[in-house]
């Protein structure tokens, strides 16, 4: 069934891709393990009223609750539900049969990010171990072309991104974990390097807080003007695993505000304005509210392959919430990034076809 739906979506893709207005830059932001349920419905009605919760339901209700899911999602992610919903597109609201899933069968981070950036749900990529990726990301592929050489950068809260993007082989600038940014730095960049070590190691040694990642990456974007940049945020997943639904929502809201800042910067900066498409997505879904399954993901959690994607920019039609019955996959994002730039992504491994935007 999935295959037939995929083929249907592919024929649509070919038509729409041909009419696409090209961009010169692509910015990708991921929020690790943020559920489609919150993106499209805001604070979950069960989790907001869970009397057995260890997190503060009072905080959740004070900050994120409203009577309708439309109002709740606006409270949680105001940028998504104003700017992106009016000028961009959002995929993955399963209420309408608009399905967006992992094509890989693992539903955790390394296989997910591998699929996003290499376009390939590789069955042999099946752990989060620090193994240099044998597959080629679309960033690595594009950075071999003259116009993107030295113009692609990867920032992440998790210290495995340097392996997923195969920093050594690709030569991409990767700044992840608690690493300092090196090179010719502004005073602000020196401050952000120092601040990240003053923040608590809240989750584990391989993960810094997103506030550090965002500021280091955003300042790099402003000073070096990369044509391809990735912001890999992780707080949402970590707080969900910890069972902190209040902080999980906070993390999603912070990310929405940062994405608004990135977009406002893009649209007010020559070289970026009206030439840049922003893609926002996640690496996997999570389980349902019942039985605390929202905290978990991976093969044992039936719903953990259910995810979402949003995009805004000159290469994106202003459809808003996509209500078409269609099955799309995370692995289609890599080819989409290339198509947006007027390129074809042809690494030595298979690649799923681009999504019609
Ligand atoms: Zn996780």
C-alpha cells in the first residue's frame, strides 16, 4: 500500500518540481523527536491534564493550553502557525491522511538524520554509534560543486553529527557537542564558545543545550553567510525521554522563536532575501500519550515513524497545512534540497525522489 502511494506522490513530484522557482541557499532546522501531534495540535489534552504527571501540568496549562487544538498550536509555535502556515507548507497532519514517515525501520536518530541528508533509508545504518557515515549527504555532494565549496556548515547539539556528516571525508565545517567554534572569531563568537561551557550538562556529555547551538550557528550564519546551513536542535528529544512534558513544550516553543529569528534575518539580508528556502523537520516521531509512550521512540513504539516537515521560501508554494491524502518520506528531503537549488543529487547510493513543494 505504501509503495503504491509513494509512486502516486512521485508522479505528482515530477510535474511540480519542473515548475519550481529556484533558490540559491537552503537552511535546514531539525527539532529532534518533536511529535507531529504537538506540531499540528499543540499541547496534548491528555498530557496537559495528567494528574499522575511528574512535570508541572500547571505550567503546561498556564503557558500552552487553549480550548481548541488550533489555538493550542498557535500558542506553542506562533511562527509555524502564522508565517509558515500562510506563506509556506506543512506536511504530516495525519488527521487529513497527509502522511510523512521515516522510510527506515529504526525510528531513532542516526538512521533518521542519515535518511534526511543522504536520501537513503540504509538498513545497515542501525545504531547511534560514532561510525563515520559511508553514505554521502547532500551537503557533502553539493559542496563539491564550485558555487557551494566552503559554503556549507553543520551545527548540532549532539556530538554524533560529525559522524553522520562524515566530517573527515566531507571536509564540511561541523560544530557539534560541546566543541568550540574555531577560526577567525568575533567577540560575540568567543563569548558563545565560553558560555556553552558555563551551561549545565543537563542531558549527557555528548549533548549541549540548544541555546548554545542556536547562538553559535546563527552568529556564524551572520558572519560567514553560508549557502547551506544546518541547525540540529536536540532539547525536545532529551526532555521527552526525561518525561518532562513542560520542558519539552518549552523547547519546541524556543525553537519556533529561533526559527522566526533565522527567517527574519534571511528576509532582511541581501544575498539571502527571497533566495533562500528554509526546511524544518525532525528525525523521528514518538509514541502516543497513553502509557507514557510519548516519551519513547524506536521500533517497539508503533507510532514512532510518524513525523512531519515544513518549508518556506521562494521554492515553496503557499499551501499552508497540506491536506492531500499522500504518503511522503523523510528520505525525500535530500533530493528536494538539491532540486530547490536547481541541482540533481546523484551519489553512489540510491536516493528517494524529491517532494513537490
Ligand atoms: Zn531519543
